[in-house]
């Protein structure tokens, strides 16, 4: 099977960058560690997209191990679309407007 490519929606990219900045301001190097965990999770999603449970409709949810973040994504034929890099304490209703 052909490997799917990863597409990071602009909202998800912004959430990721904001979280990296916040963690880096808390403790030096923590932002880098957060980004590394997110990208490891992206690699896992690409390798086995059906591994993570369905969340809302066709959206799936991966939970980070070390940080309180969720990655919401859609699996398409040739790609995986990251819809959100979402803090676990945020209201899931915030995702309702995202296709």
C-alpha cells in the first residue's frame, strides 16, 4: 500500500506553533520536546491511521502520552489531514466549525 502524505491544516499548524511557544516559555527546550512528540505521533498516524479511535463523524483522535494534547485527523485515500492539535481541556465544541 502506498504511504499516505500528511497535510496539516492552517488552524492545526497555528495551534501547534502556539503550544510550542507556550511550552518553550515555561521551560527551555520543553517546546522542542513537545514538537518532537507531536511529530512522532504524526509518524504513527501515517503508519497506522486506523490505530486511533473514531471521535466525531469520520474524525479520529490520537492522544499524546506526555502532554495534555489531542490530535484530530481525517483519513483519506492518499493523505491524512490533521484538523487540530488541541489541548485536552479545551471544549470539543470548538472543533464543530472545522470541516
